[in-house]
C-alpha cells in the first residue's frame, strides 16, 4: 500500500510500531552503578568463602605460582611434577645440545664388539660410497619366516 507520507514522519514510524523515545541517561547511569556495586559486593563476600573452601595451593594470593620449596609437598608418583615455562625451555635446549653432541660425535659404543658411533654426515658419505648391502650374500642370522608357502619362490608367468 502506497502512502504519500515519508518514513521520517513520526506518525508513520509510530503506525509501523517503532518506539520513538530516546534513552534516559539518568536511568541508564543508575542501572550501571547498581550493577557495578552488586558485582563488587559479590566479590568481597565471595573471596573469604573461596579461601575457606579452596585448597591451600589454589588460594588467591597464596604464592601457588611459585615452585615447591618443601620436598615433602612434592607430588608423589605417578603424579607429574609440573614445570614452569622457563624451566621447560631450558630443559628442551639442553636436550637438543646433547642430541647434537651425540649425532656429531665419534665414540665407542661397545669396544669388545667393535661397535662405533660416527657422525650422521660421515655415515651418509660411507653409505653413498660403499652402497647398501642387499643381504643376498650374507646368511640370515635368524630363521626368519618358517611358513612353507612363503618359502616357495614366486612363479614366473
């Protein structure tokens, strides 16, 4: 239905169901102040109750974020001993340094059996130079697969 009235006309907006009132600033301020006062009062009443109910380590302001100082309070096996972020990073860094030392070191693993650890780059060069054994010329150290069907040679077409 077409009317000659424009939507900016207050009467048309009222007929369409729009509310033309503006927000009352004084009333809104009262509600915000009441909400904040209620929130602060709930916090102040709830904090002592929380400190009574919560375990010692979890209490607010108890220093629970600091590492354990008393060894008798350390968690017992199988519970893990948690680390902070800095200690974890230091542990990972030292582990990586030890890995690099092991990868790049030449040392005896077992001198009696003549087993030697060599650097990875050197091992790659030796494999590239000598090649990889196919194992055909070397006898098997274990009996391996003893199923008769698997021991048969493949048929040729």
